[in-house]
C-alpha cells in the first residue's frame, strides 16, 4: 500500500470532485451507534481524516460538537466553507497519528473512508490518548456493491484496468487482521447499512475523478479512462442515469481496556 504519509498528496486537484460527488452517510448510522451505546447526548466527536466534512455534517445536523481533523489543506478549507453554518464545528490541522487534540478531550472517534490511510499502531495510541476511557472508535466505509449489477461489475473492472494503483490502495484491503490489530483484544460491533447515489454522465465522471487512484486530465492514462467510462455509461444508463449502490460498513469498539 502507498505510504499513508503521502495520502493527502493523492487528493491534490480532486477536492471539488470529492465535495460534489462522494456519497454521504445514512441517518441509520447514528441510530445504530445509539443502540450499541457508542453515541450519547452531549458526546464530543472527533472526525479523523474528515476530508470535505461528509461524515462530520451528519453529526453536526444532530447538534453534536465535532472536531474535524484533516491533513490536506484544500480539503480542510472546503470543509470549513461547507460547515460554516454549524457553530459546533472546529477545523483542526492534524492527522490520525498526531491529531493535536487534548488528552481525553473526546467521547467518540469516527473515521469515514480514511482508516486505510492510517498507520494503525500509531493511530491507536493517539486515539487512546485523546479519548475518554469509555469512548468508542467507529470506522466507516461506503463500499460499492461491485457484483450487484452489470454496470457495477464493469465499473470495478474499469478501475482495475485504468486506475494507477487501485488494487493496492482500495479500502477493501483492510481485513479481519487489521481490524483485530486495531480493536483487539476486545470484541467490536459490526453493522451494514444501505446507501446509494444516482448519476448522469457528468456526475459519473466527477465521481470517478474524486478517486485518488484514477488519472486526472493531463495524465497519459486519462483519455483512455474517459473513453472506457463513456462506453460503460452508454451501455448501462437508463433514462440518462446510472446507479451506485453501496454497503455502508461500520465497525465500532473501545480501544481502552475495560474498567475493573
């Protein structure tokens, strides 16, 4: 996998695509977190690798205070503009391994679409430092249902063929071993929620260019990517749109040892 330290650089030139075309997170996420006692009234939330604020916005809409920790300046500034209407949002220049947040200053840590960039051991120690002993850490990904439809199967093949290093950096490379190393030795909760997006041709292009592993305009591989994208759009569109279906995968557990 590419070095996590270089992750912020991978999104240079993509932030506007990311802001406009990446999926948000379903309301059912907060309901489930309350069910497993991970989220309670007045909890202080830290969103690590907060990007353009997609996950932070979900908590802010429900009046939770959120510190959005993001190392990419362009993404951080985009989140600040996006979330300026929420007085309980605080933008923080930091990363998973060095958040700059105070010790025991948060009650819930969340990471949406970002954990696969973390140095797991260092991030775990930092999360233990900044969180209350009873706090949960929650890892979330929107994962395309790549076998759900012909379009999604062809789209996955397009990314494997035209992506610069998709097979190495995709979040599906995070498996049971990494999750156990992060949460262990304690058990953790799992949940799958439904999510989706509908795109016209422009939206499909924007959604694709938001990915860190596809060639942007000016890259030698960009023209062939666009040709392939047009081809599968024309084959699979229905009334001018295609549908992205996702499983929103959620993992929630405590990093501090249980109290005796």
